[in-house]
C-alpha cells in the first residue's frame, strides 16, 4: 500500500477539516451533522465527527486495497510469461504499466 494507516488518518482529518472550512459539513454538540448538497438542500443525520472520519478512512483504505490487489494480479500475469519476457529482453516495468492500464480500462476502475 502506498500509504500507512497514519497517513490515511491524516488525509481523512484533512478532508474533514476542508468539509468544515467550506461549510459542507457542520458538526454540532448534539452529535448530529448536516451536509449541504449541490442543489441547496441539506441532509441531517446523527453521526459524530469520529464516526464520519472512520467512514472516510475506510473509503480511502478500501480504494487503496483495490489498487494493491490489481498490482498483485498484474504481477501474477507477468509471472506466467517470465520466461518469454526474459528471452525477448522486454522491460518488466513497461509491461506492468501497460497491463495495469488495460485492466483498469476494462474494469472501469478509477485509481
């Protein structure tokens, strides 16, 4: 994974701070939040700051795991063709990037 859990927590905190700064998210003392939508309406729910931050951490983590699994899949594909890659003196990193791009496009992933 590209980030440590501490870095992910810091990113989530920064996102929360930006939400608060831009008045997208308002956390009050009653542990309710209101979130402004693009159409001007508001969604109000009963989640506290820590709960929201945990949700953001999980979303970031889950997204990073998708890329880790994809990278592992690309390595497994290349491993199957290692002899051919060696025989033809092909550049592993170029092949890795090419296969990864192809799988991302085929699966409609956003990394």
